[in-house]
């Protein structure tokens, strides 16, 4: 993902009646997170992780709600959301496959893996299948260059990948198994 620009003056922000930052979440952030930091702004990242985990994305409405909770500008929240690969403004699939595309994995055949997963799932990198089951991401170095090529299935790193074992991981994920 990269810095995102949008025509702020004309973009309509989709809103739902129910807030993304629930009373229970805000109560927990107030009692558990805020006391750990010198400023409220510093709690932004863990709060965004909570929201991403809960909703599989961080909507513009959620960014506005977080900004109000932390007394910071919505633009500061959006800057952070669009800077980090961990966060998405669009809902991600239940299983997020992030194939490393940096140099060691590139040399060890990441493209073959990526093309195979793309063809199998019918999506390009940074797209989600229509059934919401899978998202394919192209990630930068995952810090495991000596076991390239590697990929994350949600939060689990898989190393020395081949087409056969990435297929097995997708099969397991499709069944709702614990291979990710
Ligand atoms: S280049 Fe892929 S883990 Fe470092």
C-alpha cells in the first residue's frame, strides 16, 4: 500500500448509523491503552490495529471517530492508515495472503508464486475474491530472506514456499482450517 490521495472536497464518506468505535472499545482504550502513553496521539497505532482486526478494514467513518476520540485531526489518522501495509481502507478477505516481493524472494521465484495464486483465485495483488474469502497482497521484505520465498497467511509466516505447498495452504484456508 502507499500514501493515498483523494479529492477531499468532493468525496462522499459512507456512513452507517452504528459507530465503529463502540462504547466497549473506547472504554477499554481509555482504561488499558491511554495510560501507557505520554500523549493520546501515541495510542493511535494500537487503536488502529484493534479496528483493523475487528472490521478487516478501517473505514473513513472509523478514522473520523478515532480522531475525535484522540483529539487529533482525521487527516493524521488517514496518513497513518494509508502509510502502513497492515491497514486497509477496503475490507480484506478472511484469509490475507501476503507474498514477499523484495529482492531475496524475487530471486527465489516470488513471481511464479504470485502469478499462480493470482490465477488460482482470479484476483490481482491488492484485490479480494468476490466471496470475501481471500485477499492477495504483494509485501516488502518480511525479514526472513534466508528462507525465501516467503508469505504471510494472515499473521503466520510460511517459508521456503513452493507452488505445491502454497496450494495446500490455500486449500486449508478455503476449508476454514488453521493453516494461517
Ligand atoms: S526479501 Fe523476502 S523476506 Fe526478505
